[in-house]
C-alpha cells in the first residue's frame, strides 16, 4: 500500500510541475498546450517502474508462469500446438523472450513500457491538466487493472492511442489495427463498432 501512495503522490506532483512549467506550441498549425516533457516523462517512468517490477499483484503470478511456457524461439512458437487464442499476444511474448530476455520479469517490464507509455502519451497530447488525468487513472483503479489484465490493457492502450484516427476518418489504418489487436485480446473487436458510433 505504501508503494501505491508514493506512486500516486509522486506522479501527481510531477505532472502538476509539468503543467505549471508547460507552454503553448503550434502543432500542425494549431495552437496547443504542452506540459513540460521532462517532468511528465519522470511521472511516466515512475508508473512504468512500479508496474514493470511488480510482484504478487492480481494475476501477475499466473502471467509469469504463462510467459515461462511460451517458447523463446519464434519458430518453435509457430509450431507450438497449445497456443490458439490470443496468439498475437503470445507472439509478442515470444519475440521479447528471443530478442530481449527470457526472464518473465523483463517481459512484464516490456509490457508496462508499451501499455503505460501509450496511455501516458495519449494523455499528454490530449489534456491541459495532465495531473488530473493521471490522478484519475490511478484512483479509478485503471492503473491497477493494467497489472491484472495485461492482454486486455495492451490491446486497449494501442487502440486508445489510435483514437485520433476516428476523428480524422482514417479507417484504412484504424480497422487493420483493431483486427491486429483482436489477436492480442478478442474484446478489441468492439472498437470496430465504436468507430461508427464515435464517427456519428
């Protein structure tokens, strides 16, 4: 619980400092506010560190044992008879094990970097009050769920990052990404419906 409180307060104040020292910039001809990247990056690093080096949180133990069973060699993974559902997720795991490290903790760290990183970047680009966005992300339980539902949140983080494609009507890019994310977790398919709902 101590780690949770430290994470909450440190990220809130780092993001608050980031906003207070931020400035308006022109991005593609549009005047937008950008928080200080250094302080914001430090807050993001705290979230990634806590998530990536966690132990005994939710289904972490189950995921680590699953990671150990996934073949480290990508060719062996393709021939593996038991991995059928969410094969995209386990392909990513096999890729990490082969190129980075077979240690399951390192796999969790890589997942945290991608998941938390994409969510944080989306907040950074789309809110003027990044400290409140991060505060709500943690206190609403969403941050904790990223450590419990690794597959679901990996797919969700990628699609959350791709949300601007809906407003830009870039369906040629958005739909293939949704289909790819559905191989990480099948619930991603609901984002196909979401495209047409948000578009209207």
